[in-house]
């Protein structure tokens, strides 16, 4: 039977199917027009056909459990074969031998050629016919993979269903590579970088670009590594081992060099060793940073005097701790402080002099004016984030000939270290999404800092949903408020409590009887996120608890940031914040690892506010980060455990902070792990 007659859209399918041994159960009109379906997915494990076009179809086939069988080995397709010749072979196998297995094998080979020729519609028609008839278990994996390939680009294709079709490797090298390519694309659509990297590593031939891509994905997913990562992603074992090696040894060039040498012996011949990450080599060749002097630029007078002084006190505290721990005090750098208030950018830049290490400035506008005037050979850790001109920076203020040979050649980019509120919003969005919540309410005060956090959260939430396999619309309800009245009204409206009360009143009016009922809140809400001051959060939490229905039987967690926490407030604050989960610096957590420093700090500054206490920790970390800046710039995997968080440096030269989570329980702060 000619191919055109078998797969043309207006074919008489009853005749063709009879000759191939297929028994049609659809009406002729359904058969004639049913193959214009926008999408179909076959699920072998469920024995189900998913129709998303709503046309008539036979009931799903049910099959009895069968013993496990090995897939039929894929026979090489004749290089001269065409889809038409393979369909003719299938017809012969059936008419002469009644061999359904061989017939279907030929048809699947035809499907594979049609897909290679981008004849998707005709490939889909044959697959639909095979699904209706059913195939031998030995061909099921091949048919599943070909079905996934045929419907991968369908408008309504569901990622999870496609992945279910691809869960078993097909026994055909050419088809296996297509399977791995599709798996990579689907996992990327889902945002599962480790699974994508695991498939990509198997699909791609060894090359510098493919190794770089896998290495980047593994590093990007390093915060979501499961405990069984080595066994779950076998193709990534060398990459995961290198990641752990860099994280453990990255801050010590000599340790890193020794560890990488051993790694290359263990994995010699592997593509990762052949195409070794250049940044790891560079980091292992770094010399320990020599820091004879540090210039610190801070506002030490005027309206920001308290802010600048708290940071200065933190820097001095770290300095004296370094003196105490040093075997030779000459190795501890000298400090010089410059008040930035009332000085022109030119004067501040001139104060750098022969200093090669600078901490500050603090204000964004000062950074943007001063840092471009400082030469690249000076290591700058600015204490805020700023947009700097991309033009080359001048180098005339320092004579490179006066610097040691290695450092004269190093052109450093400024680092940016800040307590940016957006970072906490990003981390909350990641945590809430990865915990499985999909319909949070965001409650944000109408002030600039909380609106910035609100916008950052919404932006990250949109990105996370776009990556995810679900095609549901992004579900994010936002409440902006300015006072307690608008706060209460916003929560009541967002939770649909007002509508519930109205319905109760309507029923009461209709029956003219007293109803003993309690208003119910929306059942889809699964988390509440708060961006507000400590005082506002104290008011908000009881309102939320009062508005949630007691009949739902589920706990809706309330999440906040450090901006909602005030540790020098009254005990009533903790009572009103019962069950609130929040992010904050390790320094602010009870029983942290810096108890001696905390005792000294409290003795010297017993009445320091929560905000100034955080700025003190900021100063400590700024000083302690300097020796690691070069390594952190090369290796974003390297982390420093700081008072303000777990610190790393991203590609934009920003120091990122990851904060621990805690919960208020019975008026106490209880540190939590990273689970829900």
C-alpha cells in the first residue's frame, strides 16, 4: 500500500488498516478527522491516552500485569529505506506471516524516518494507529520515545507526561541521542538543571563547550544538591566531585593545587580533565594576598555618623581579632579611615595614595563618583551596589612599577558588598517555591524599601514559574497597605473572607433564621509573605491568623525577612509573631558561633539597636573578606561563613548573602534547617 494512501489526511483508513491488521473502533468520521488533534501523549505505565482536543475516542485500554521482558534489539534501518518502503514491509509482514511484532517494528522505523524528515503529522498518525492497536512490550519503550519526540512541540504538551514517556533508555544509539536531547530540553523547561546536565553530558560529544555548559549548570544548582546526588546523577559524578573539591579547598591555593592534582589522577581520561576549567587552574596558582595597608572610606559625621561608626567599630573589632590571632603582628595590615562627608570625588580618590586595598565608600552615589577615579590595580570592596561606567578606568594615580610584579599585572574589578534587601526577597522566593508552595499572598508596606522587596520577589517568582513544568498561570496575590485599616481590609479581601461573610448574610436573610457559621477563607492560599517593619508585622500576624478558616485543616506559613525583626523590642513582639518564619543574619541567631565577640560587643555597646548591630557585623565581614576577594572572583563556588550570611561572589562582582531561617515559637527564636 503506498505511503500516501496510508497517511494522507483524507485516506480511507478502514481499507489501509484492514491490510495492516488494525481493528478500528472509531466511526469513520472520527478516523477521518480525528488525527488533526493538537496533542496526544501515550503513557505506558498508566495505559492511558491523553486527548486534549476533546474529540471522541475509545475508552483507555487496560492491560494485565506482565512479566518483565527485554526490549527488542533495534535492527539497523536499510540506508535506502523510505517511510513508504517500510510501510510496505509492514504490510507484507502482516499479510504473509501475520507477524504483528515485525509489522509494528517496521512501522516504528517508518515513524523514525518521518520525524527525521520533519514530517510530524504523518508520524503522529501512525503512532495513533499503533496506540489504538497496542504493541508488544518489547517495542513499548521505542514507541514511547518516538511519541514524546512527535508531540514535544505541541502547544499543550505537558512536561511531566513527556518525561514519563522518556523514563527508560531506548536500545538504539541514534534514537537514544534524540531521547537525551529532548530530556535535556524538558528538564531545562522544568528548571531542573542537574537532570538537564545529566542528560546533556550523555548526549553531547566531548568538547570544551559541552564540558563548560555542564560545569556551569552543576555550579548554578549547587544549593539544591540532594544528598544522593552522586547516585541520582551518575553522569555528573566527576563534576560533583570537582564542585566539592573546590568548595572545600578553594580558599587555599596550595590545598587546591594538591587536591586537583589528585583529582586528575583519579579521573584521568575523562572529558572534564581534558577540558579542565581554566578558573580552577588560575585559583590554584594565586599567591596569598599581601595586604600591608587598608584605606576605609565611610561617612563618619553628619546624618549618617551612627551608621558609619557602627561599620567602623565592626572593622576595628575584626582588626583587633586578627592582631590577637597573628603569629607576627607585622602581617596585620594598618588601617586608615577617611570621612567621606564634605569631600569631592577627586579628593577622596586622591586619598588612596599608595594604598592598594580600599573598603568603601558606603553610599551608592559616592561609589559611582569615586570608584571610576581609582585605578584597576587597587582592590576595592565597595559597601553598596552601584552602576559603574563600563569605560576603562584610569591608571595614572598609581605607578605600576612601584608594585610587586604579580600584582602590577593584576587588573581587579571592584567588589560590591551590601545588605541589599532584594537578596532576602530572592531567597524567600526560592525557598517558598522549592518547598512546593504555588499560591502565596505577598503583603507589602507602602514604603520604598518594602516595595523594592515586593518587586524583587515578584520578579523571581515569575522566573521560577516560567521555568517550571506546570503550565498554570502564575498565582501571586499582592496586598499593599499604608496603615492598619488598609492592612485589615487588604487581608480580608485577599482571603475572600468578606465574600464569605456576605454569602452567610444572604442565606440568613433568605431563611430568616440565625446561622451558626464561621466565614471561610480561600482554600488555595498556601503561604503568606510579609515585607513590612517590625511594628507592622506585629499587627499583621494576628490579623492573618484571625482571617484563616479553622476548617481547612492546614497550616498556612507566614514568612518574613530580617526587616521585620527587632531584637531590642519588648517580649510582646515575640508573642504577636508566633509561628512566623524569617530570614536573618547568623550573627543575630541565638547560640551562634561568635559568642565571645558577641559578649564583648554587648559589653562595649550595651544599648546598640538591632540595625546598628547588623551594621557592626557588616563591618566585621568587610574586613575579613579582603584576603579572599581574588579567589572568590575566580571561583563563585567558594563560600565564606560570615556574620552577615554565607558569602559568595557572583559574575557581576557582587557579594551574595544566603541567610539562615528561624521561627518564633513560644516567644523564642528557633533556628531552622532549610525544609518547609
